[in-house]
């Protein structure tokens, strides 16, 4: 039994501006960001304005991430935006990595500053300075803090959410008594906080792994990452967790008197996830009609589209719409009704573009029968007619199904674009073919020279060495050598 | 019937560092901020590090404020940290007010910038630029947005929370069709958001009123304020709401086609509240023992202090403490148990310093009797013995009573330090006497010259002209004139 409520659908497509075809992925991405109302350009190069719909998404993501950070024993704090220029220099790799991309305040309050201030690109240094003051004894450890803030990195090429001059993020900074504790923390964050968040909130499968030396955070001992495959087969480093060893503790004098009375240098970690994740979820889940919001973080989980021609019909539709909206709200669903003076087809396209997981169509006949039509964003053909009393039970279920469908589709796509080969020519061919572009899993001897040559010749980098390494070993995909340093690695082109 | 659990109290005071006496109010304030662990100094002059306890307070305040902002129809968004220097100049009073205190980025990405970027001191200009793009038709209005962010003002003299180079705040920015709508919005925010927040969340009585021309926001048509009296009789401008008229709309070209087809200039408002409110609640509620946290925003609402001497006693105490903690948590109370290896008296002082509203003492005899001792921070003499099954009912009640007690005490203090006089010598004497310092309510002719003379001679400024103006009129406290422009005004010395 079909509902009349979808009759006008196809006729109205013209009301919504067309997105670029998905095979022009870069243009499609930019169209989705701007046309779905997630963000806008700003008058300052590379900065971004996050519009209400994009910011509401960020708020839901923040809440879900913050809950995990707190559930694992961390507290939030806030450290200064400005960092004395000299602080960066206390860690050699750190200054080399970040000095070229900092923004510098040289004038303030009408005067030239004696020491220029760097706008934080990340806060290991200024937080290290404070931690040296706060940590005295082993009883002060572990020190487990996080901050939500803005950071600035002067990027040459920028793209909304993915790479912007200013972005919003959380950065965790912890201090530990031993190297093992620091390593455990680094991996706890990677898996229990980040990996779990990506799977359960963003419906994004990610591969947890270790970065190679050339790709690690400047100043870290080891960097772990969650790598995700985007809809064009490229990789996105979705979040990172760093074991900083004693590098920053030495630079800033973070020492403690241990239980044995000996003064020791501490071990620190840092870890971050940012508004870049929004770019990731767009590129993983979006389709030709626009965005597909993962239900758990979607600002609007269900949109009611009322359909009527005559005024008399409107009243009956409005009564049922009001009833359904109230029932869903009571069930904890983020629901909205679209009463704009536009045709239904326009609204369908608009909310599909914006990625709302479930559309609820209510027409005059539905009102008469006390039913609604539920249309999942993931598959319009799977529409369901549900009696009004069943809506508050069925919608949350369907949201969970949509979450799973998004996850499954993303995983299936990644699997279809993941290749196991020890043939370098094959790797090269994959990286050069837009239709096949994806991840190549293979052996790497561990030599940075091979890694650099592969990058120069194919544009691919080692995205990570997965935490789950296969048994055995094999010849390096580039040089054919095998040995102690050999690791199973994932190569891909990266955002 | 007294519980044994408080026996050691007085003997242990020495374990907590003494605060400065409250008659050295400035030193007392700084002691509370640092010793209670709310904030710390930072390596950058005038910036502040907000420690976990202070930040948790801010998170609860943010949540409560954000709820009110959203409940009145506003959405959150995010705008760039950097503002092109030229933007400030588009509104004459605005640039005059803010140019002297901005921090300026002149170098970024290793190059000198062609146009220096100002770190936002407030965002009317960059938001005005975006709004000019977003607003086209009367159908786009009202536009009701808010952002939570950091801002920077290069202040000469800084004090933690009260006046810092960088601070955290929310700034609302709205666009309207008519002057009346803008005025209604300005007052809605003042009363339904800010005044309500101060009363219900911070237990702080405030006086809503209008600022004089000399005290208004640079670029505003009218500035409204909530003025609160601190524990030393000085005034704090706790939050402000500005009707910006068409000043910024003209500067940035925010225009719309009205229903009649005519293109018109819009009317805008802006309003803000910041981490400064934390300074306010400390200075309103604190006492000789330290902070007194308003219960609704207190990071810890009840602290369980277990008391035992022998190991055998510890187990029984721990069992009851665990039971009570679980029951309170289930009742939505933010509760913590202090199992540190310190004596009870040390803990009492420590949690009083940190302002936790209710202390729950559990000793061996309490464990035996299945009871606990509740001690309200507002009045230690009012301790109550409560059976364990009554705790989850009594604690929330007592929290509400403490809230009311804090509010009543703050209001009574303000009333005791508020004077009605038309005698200028009396005003002058009050402003010069630390024991009497407070608010003087009187008639002012409306002439800026009288206002300036009073400020020069007494240090007092017009804090506001209360929204509730008394009937009639009278002679100006300074010049004795009476006339059209006469207003009932509150004079005071301000933070």
C-alpha cells in the first residue's frame, strides 16, 4: 500500500541546486559543506565559519567524545591561547615541525611585545610549563587533563573542516610515572576513546595503528592513529594519540620524587581529535543526494514533512504531526517539523541534502488512517507505513538500523578498495587509478628510504602499521629485503 | 545527640594554609582563587590557566546558560578568531573603544601579513560581515545566533577571572526587522536569560538596568547590564546586553528586502557573559573559610568525609559511605568521597575552602547506627543527623536551602550597603569609607558633566539606571537641577 505523500517527489528535484557529481569528489565535498549549511567561508583566508547546522553536529560529537574522555578518568581544564615564542624551542623536533606554520602576535595594547607570542598550534609546551609546577611527587600522578579549544596552523592549502587555519579540537595531556603507564594511556585513548567513538557515534570503521617515524607528531616517541577510508579511496588520519616519552618532560622539567625518594623525569602523552572529523563523516557517508548524518550525532534525527493541498486537509495533518512530534520528543528523538511554504519534493531534497536520517511523511490520507510513512535516508525504497502509536517505538529502532547500514556500507567500501599485494607495480597502478584507489596492505622493511621512494613515485604514504600485525613476515614491497624491522603496513594517498 | 565525627575539627585547622583576612579583600580573593584550585597564573602576562575544579564550575555554568539561550530560540555557531584590522574601523565608536587593547598578528606561516589580523576582542564586526551575506529577505529574520569562544583584550591591570587578557565567554548576535524587535530581544536576554541565570544558578541578586552614555558598549545605541554587589561593597558588571541600533548594520551592509519590497537596513543586538562571572560568585558568596559554591553549579555538591581510627572501623565506614554515595549519585547529586590519607579536620578545612555545599561525615558510630551527619557549608552549627535511608531525600532539599540561604545573605548584604540620599557629601563619604562602601541610589540629571565630576571626586560611576524607576523625580545629587533627563541612578565603585 503506497501513501500519496510521495507523489510529487521526482517532479520537484529542480528546486534544490544540484550537487557536483560524486566523481568530482573535491567539488562534491565542497558543495555538500556549503549547500547543506554546515559551514561558510570567512573573510580571513583559511578560517571557517561553522554555521548552526554544522555547529549542532559538533556539539553532539563533543558531548559524546567528552563523555568518553571523562569516563576514562580525565578532567577538563583550560590553558592560554598564547605561548611565548621561546617555549617552542625547548623540544627540537617540535619547533622544527610547528615553527613554519604558526601565527605570531607581535603587537598588543598598542605596543610592540618584547617577546612575540605564538597562537597555540597545539599546547604541549605551555601545558608542559604548568605541569612542571604542578607535579612534585609520585602522588600527583597520573595527571590526566584535557582541554577543548581552538588552535591555529597557517596551512598553505585549506579545505573546510579538513584543513583550516583555525580549527576546534580537544587535546588531552597526561603525565605518568613510567614509560609503560604512558604507553597504556596512549593506547587506551586510541581504542577506548577514539576507535569506540568512531564506530559507535560516527558509524566510521577505522584502522588503529602506529605511524612511521616520518609521519609521527613532532616531538613524540610514537604516534598512534585511527586511519579511515574516505568515499574516494583516500585516507584520512581521523585522530591521533602520542606517547611523548620523556621529550617534553625533559624540555620543561616535569620531574617528581618517586616513592623511593629519587627525583625522576616523568613520561607524558598527548592526543587530539578535531572538527576535521566532520570532514571525515561527510566523505565516508555522503552520497549523490548529499550528506548522510550518522544518527547518534545528527542535529535532526527525524524530519516531519506535512503534505496537504486544501486548508481543510492541513488541520488534520497538523494534528497528527503534532501528536507524532510530541511522542518522538518524549522518546528522546531529535525531531522537527518542516512547515515552510515549499512543495514536499523541495523539502525531501533539502533534508536529504542535509542528511537527516529519517523522513516522516504525513499526508491527508495518512491523517485519516492515523499512520505515517517513515523513509530512511539510507534507502528510500525501504519506506514503511507505521501506525501513529508505533512511531515512538519504530523510529529509535530505525535510527539504530541506519547507523548499522552506514557502518556496514563504509566497511564494505573499504574492503572493496583494500588490496593485498607484494607487487610494487600493482601498488603503483592502484595509486594511479581513480576507480581503484584505496589501501594497499603489504610488507615494508622499515627503511625510511623505501617509504620516501614510494611516496615520491606514487604519492602514497604509510598510513599506519596496524596494531593487529599478521603472523610471519615477507619481502619489502619496494626493496624486496626482509628482516627484523619488517612490518605489515597500509599504504594510501592521504588528505 | 552529637556525632563523634567532628571531634578533631578545630585541632586540624593548621593543616590548611590560612587565607588572608577578608578585610584585605583583594588578597583574600586571590588566595581563594589559587588555594581553592580554581585557577593558576600562566607564563603569559594576564592570561590565566583554569584548573580542573574551576573549569568544572565553568562547565556547569555554561550548560545552564546554554540551556537558557537555546530555550529562547537561539542556536550556536562559530566565527573566526581573527578579524581583518580594517573591519574594526567600520564603526567609529567601536574602533575607538577596542583598538587600544587588541592583540595583533602581523606574521604567519613565516611571512609578514599584508593586512594585520586582530585577535577578536568581541565579534560584532566579523559576524556583521557574515550576516550581510546571510540576510537577504525579511524571511531570514530574526537571525538569532550565539557563540561560545575565547576573546582577547590587552588589559593593563589584570586579576584572575575578573579581568584577564584572554577570557572565555558567550556572545550572542542577532538581527531584526525593526527597532522594537531589537529592543525586545535585548531585554529578553537581560531578564529571561541573564537575570534568571544569576538568581537561579548562582544565587546572586542583580539589578537590571540601563548604562549611561559614558558606560555603554562602544558602538551600541543602548547597553543594559546586570549589576551585582560584591562582598566588599563594590559593583561588578556581571553581564551586558546591547541594542546596537543600526550602527553595525550600516557599517557592514546588513540589509533585507521587507514584505513591502523595500530594501531596509536591519537592527542588531549583541550580549555577553564570561568567566568573569566566576569572579563574581567568589566575591559575593565567599567567607573567611573560603569559597561557598552555589549548589546548582558546584562541581561537587556533597563531599563524604569518612572517619576511622582502626582498620576494623574503616571497613564498616566504607560500607556505609559506599551505600550513601551510590544513593546520592542515583538521586542526581554530584558526590565524592575523600579517602585521602589525611586527618578529618584537614579535609573539613580543605572542602570548606573549596566551597562544597554539604559535608557528609561518617564515623564508626554512624556506621553502627546507620546514620550520617550532614553539615551545610553555609552554617556549620546547623548540622543534622540523618538515617541512611533519608540521605537521598534530604541532601537535594538541603542543597536548595543552601541556595536560598546564599541568595538571602547576598541580598541582605546589598540592602545593608545600599543608601538613598540626595546629599552629595553623604555620597562622597560613603564612597570613601571601606566599612560603608556600597550603592547610592539617587537622582541624576542626565548630564555627563555631573557624572564625570562625581567620578573624578569620589571614584564612583553610575552602575546603572534601574529598569524599575520610582515615580516622580528629584534634584540631581550633584548639581541640584531637575528636568526631563532626570533618572533614578545607582552609583558605586566598580571592578
